[in-house]
C-alpha cells in the first residue's frame, strides 16, 4: 500500500504514467512524472500542445485515472478510486475553472453556484452559502442574472464562486483568462491570487500565457510527457 | 439531490425547448387519447348493449327445443301441454306467467305492397309476459283464441311500411299469405333489440296460426316465454322449468333436450363479446402509445448528445452516475406524464364527441371514461417514459467526464 511521504503536501504525484490506446497505437501522454505541491501554493503548468499538459490536468482534477503511478490529493490515494469515489473527491476537494466558463445557461448565477452543494447532498443553507460565495467574488448584485446577461469577466467570476463553494483543497484553472480581454483577464488573475491569500486555497493554473505564469510562485513545465523544469 | 429538485430541474429543461417537448409528447398524447377513447367507446357499447337487453325484461326466460351446447340423440319438441305444465303454481312457484309462441316468416300484403314479416301465433298472456304496450286498439282476447279469429296486431315498423302512419289503423285489413286479417291494435315501439327489431312483427291468435298458417304437428310450439315472479327468482324459475320439462320428457340422465335461456344469459354473452371488442380496440391503441414511447427515446438520445458538455460539467462538479441517470429519467418520465395528462383530456373529448355523434344518429350510446382507464393510462404512459428513457439516461450517465467536457 502506497502512502504519502509528505504530510504538508496537498498534491503528491509519484511516477505518474498515462497511456492511451488509439486503436493499435499506444500514445504515452505521461511517462513518469513526479512532483509535490504544498498547501497554499500557486502553481502554473505550462507546456506546448501534445506535452501531456491536459492529461496531467485531468488527472490532477480527478477527471481521469493514471495508467500507473500514485496520486495523493489531500492525503487520499486518488489514483485507485472508482468512478463514484472520484465524483465525490471532485465534489469535495476540487474546484474547476474553465476557459469557456461552462456555466449552465438556463440557470441563474446563484443556481449555478449552488449546483456543487446539491451534488454534495447538502440539504440546508445551500442558497446562503452560494450567495456568500458570489459576494466573495464581488457579484452580490448579480446573483439572479443568467449567464447570458453577464459579461465574460462576470461569468468567469461566477465560475470561480462555483469552484470555491464547497471550500475545495485545490482550485484547478484551465486557461482562466483565455477567453477574456486583457482588462478582465487581469481582474480575474487578481481575484484568484487574492482568494489564495485570503482563504489559503491551493491554486493550479494551466496556461500558455507567460504573463499569467509569471504571477504564480512556481511553474511546472512539461514536454513529451516528462517534467522538464520546475522553476520558482 | 432530492426528489423535488430533480423534478424542478427536469421541468426547467423540458420547458426550455417548448417546441421540441411539445412534438415529443404529441406521440404520447395521441397514444393515451386513443386508449382512453377506445376503452370509453368499448365500455359505452357494453353498457348500451347490456342495457337494451335488460330492456327486454329482467325477469324473462326463454325455452327452446333442442340443446345447442351438448349432443342430444332424440329431441322431443316442446308442446302446448309442456307450456301448460310450466304454469303449475305448485310445481313451479317461481313462474308468474307463460306464453307459448309459434312463429314463422310469412308474406304480408296490403294494397300493392308485399313483404315477409315475422308472424307470431300468441296467447293473451303474451302481452304481460313480453310487456308490450299498445298505441291503439286492444290485445288478442280468449274469445278470439277460441274462435280462431282472423285478427292481427302489428308492430310500428309494419305500420310504417304498409300504412305510413301509426294510428287509425284499427279496422284495416291485411293479408297474410293471401288470407285477410282485421287489424285490432298497434304495438307501442320497443326499439331495436339484440335479436332483430321487436317492432317488425305481426301477432295473431295462437289457434289461428296453428290451424291456418303455421303447420306444427302435435301441438308443437317454437318457444315458450316465461315470466318469473320477480328478477331475483329467475334462477329458481329456470331450475323449476328444467325439472318439470325433464320429467315430462322422461330424461333421467344426460343432457336436456331443450334450452332454458334467461335475459341474464344474454347479458353475459353480450358482455363477453363487447369485452373482447374493448380489449381489441385498446390493444390497437396501445400500439400507438408504444410508438410515442419510441419518439421519447429518440428525442432523449438527441438531447443527451446535445448536452454532452453539460453532463461533463455536472460530473466535474461531483455528479455521480446515478445523479445523471435520475436527471434524464425524470425528464423522460415527466414528458410522458404530461403527454398522458393531455392525452386523457383529448381522449375524453373524443369520447364525448363520439357520444354526441351517436346521439345525433338516434343511437342511445354514451361512452364511459372510467377512473380505471384514466389511472391505467397515467401509469402506463409514465412507465413508457421510464422504460424508453432508460437507454438514453444510461448513455448519459456512462459518459467519461474528460470526453464529455471536450465535446463541442
């Protein structure tokens, strides 16, 4: 039985390997990646397309399982969990922010933010918690607006409020500023960094943008499924 | 996620695309409406037919010679003395009155008009036993029986045909097989029974018929009508009649060589026939419900494909397999439940219109929309939605989150 060697780590990956089968051909997306992320860190993951960046993000976000290797998230061995256990871990420990926001268009901002609480099986006070989360991202006056009635920056704030509503161990942001103009993008980055400071949430940003990466404490670079550089 | 939330979310999603949802449930609406209307028409027909048989008289029995259900070697005919024996108060206390009849289709003519009509040789007791009323004139009397009088009573159909009127016919003379008969009365209409019109008849004295028109050997009769003392004693009367006739025909073992049939037996037979008819109609209608269900499955599959990204997102937020399954099953059941409710309304309307049309055509017939049919249609349509929702929902629940999120 594998155990975590690092009690202060939020994330510890040991020799992570992922092999996709595309018909007869095997594609090695990750070829043995190991690293640690400590509580409260802000990390960015960079790398060209095909480097295994997306695969690593999906694995860290508990959306996918590695072929081999161990992944500990907040002390739990995630790499051997079944689908429903993974769903539960995603719900409790991971908050997602996507490039294209991924809000449900028919629901209000409040209902969108409330959704993870519903899947958590929480019965009471859901709307209050969701409202507080929206207040924390500065959208207290927009809670009954639908996504189409909000600007891109505001939609991404709703997404961040939704990601934080279950108070997760990590916030996974996939190109969070990719669909925004530079001003809104800057505001979103400021918000994310502020939330890291005020709440101590560990943040992992996957990005192409060097200016975004420059704002993080550490950059993990991938190339051809291998960790090439870990710079501070 | 609790029950009400699942319903609310499903409602939101169903109403988000009203046109499509409407077209989807149309299949179920038509299916359920067809089931409801068919069952209503079937039940209505049953009620109408059994009702008109009951109109014959609930305490009436018929005795025919012969046995149609079992093989009998030598059939002894029913005779007038058999009939008289049945009238014995001591042996047959449940029998109120009897009316032996001989009948045949004979040619009736008046002026240039000629037609074959059912001629019945009857006794005065025929009137109370069959509960005929008279529009005018009077019934055949004992004297006319004894005198073998050439008199006749006619039904309204006969009156309409030959005289184009229903009154002031008494005193006219009809010819039956060329022999003149004076009309002494007109029977009040009884409506269409299940054995041909009861109004297309001519009644003449029994003795006259026997001696001059309908040759029967040894006092033979064709049918004996029996009136029991009340509706509850029909079975008793049938038993007593059977015993007397078996004794008189010297049958100790084996089947009867006659048939005792009560109005209730007719009702039973009619009910069986209309029951089969109703099941048949309902079955055809159920097929359209099935087609509606397949329509729901189709649309749900399209919906799952369209919302792949949404499903991926929900999974990323922590939805388990079962959460997605419930979401889509709720949607399909809700669709078909709506369809079911609308279908009940439409079916009711169709049944009502059928009733109006029937009334406009002088057919006393009211379709009956039973609570049972409504409950069945609701349950069945929801079950159809559930059943045909399983496959699409399963497909949605089985999507890989990574794949689903990447879907455009």
